[in-house]
C-alpha cells in the first residue's frame, strides 16, 4: 500500500503538505492541493483513519444511541444528525438499546470504546445518575427527548406533557367529553409525561378521569390496534381518542374501521409526533408536531460547536414547545 512519503514524492511536495491536505488543518494553495489529491488517486492511496485519529486525538466520529433501528421516528432522528455531521466531514456510529438497561449500557460502552469524540443519546432506561457520570468523565454528551437538571445545556427535548395537554384540550374545545386515551409503555418517561398531560387537561375542564377509558399500548401500530379493540369491546362510551403517538393512532384507526365505524364521523383521533405518514393516511391525522429531525440536527450543531469549536449561528431552545397540526381526523360535536 502506498505511503505518505510516496504520495509526497509523486506530487513533488513535502510530507507535511500532504498531511495538511488530508486533515484540512491549514490552508494549502489550490494548485498544490489538486496535485496532492491527484497523486493520492493515481497511487491508490487511502488515508489511515486510525492513525489520523491518534495523531490528532480526534476520531471525527460521534456515537448515537437510539432505541430501535426501525420506525419513522428513529429514522428522522438519525437523518437529522447525520446530515449535519456529514456536511462537516464527521461520521456517526449508531447502536441500539432496545429499551433495555443492560443493552443501553453495553451500547454506550461500545461507542466509548470506539473513541467517539462525543455521544448523542436517546436513552430510555439509563438512570440519571449513570448519564450524569458519563457526562462528567470527559466525553461530551447530548441527551435527546430527556431533561436532567444537572445536565442543563446538554439536553434537547420537547415538552411532552404540554403537547398531550394541548391534544386533549383541543378535543374538549371541539365538544368532546368522553375522551379515551391509549398510552405508551409507562416505563418510558415520555409516555408517562404524555399521560400526565391528558389527565391535566381533563382536570382543568372538570372532566373526571375514567380508568375504563385508558389502555396502555406499546407505541406501535399493533399496540394501538389491540388497545382500541379493548376500548371498543369494553362497553364504555367515548367519542374521541388521544393516542400516545402517531403509530398508535394508525393501529387505532384500523381497529375502529374494522368495526364498521368511521374516523372522524363516529370517533375522533389525535396522535402525537407528526410523522410523515400522518399527512398521507386517510383520514389525514390531526396530531402534535414533534420536530425530532430538527432536534437531532441541533444536537449535532452543539457538538460541532462545543467539541470541534465550529461556530453555531443557529438559535434553538433546549425545551421545544409542541404545536397542533390540524387535519381531518377530528370532528366537532354539539
């Protein structure tokens, strides 16, 4: 395999100049840069990324922890971060925790073992104490969809409680009083916060919480379908359903329509996340907008600023307020 020395001789420049071209650490005359790049191409030279990282004490890679590899939510998260890092010639290493504390810890340890310069974590089961400990050990950490007071400035999250409150109050203002709720798994902090928002909105409008109108799903279409089926079989009367996320809503709509009922004529549905599919299904889903792609992109920008000292002119609050997206899945009643 060709060496830097051979590249420098082929291009007629010093080895230091070749290194500057490869690392982008200093300005090089364009004519010289082209000579070096042509020499690398002609000789088939490939830079040794490991050697470069040892020399610079930077791997130019960032670790990303997510829960799952499937689903549009995590796809948008990965795409938002990767797009920004790619533009700045940084790479991401991705590992999944599958909602399991042991697997999440193993994923974090793996990413640290790969000498990642920073970590972006969508951690669902790791304790606050563990995350604070990691942040204090020298590796820069950004948390997504989670807020820990001791890590102020390193957390980017949406107000889940406020978003679910908004969704429930939206239905109440449309005349609905008997409103069911399909929650996400209550071991997830964001699922709990969204359930709290539903309860808070009912309380504000003096509507009693009916536990018979509450079912727990799994944040997937299958859970939404099963939970909606249980609600329909329960005999409890309801005119609307607030869903813990959009995927839950998709499953709920399927269950409702299988019974010969119509959304929104018979039952109104509101989701949470505003996934791309929500504007394409029939009826188009009214939902709470969660800008996960933008949040992930901001996590990348903050790492570029804090770790790589690149200027970030983008303004973005750590806590993002939710907003309603009105479509066709809700009907006003009198």
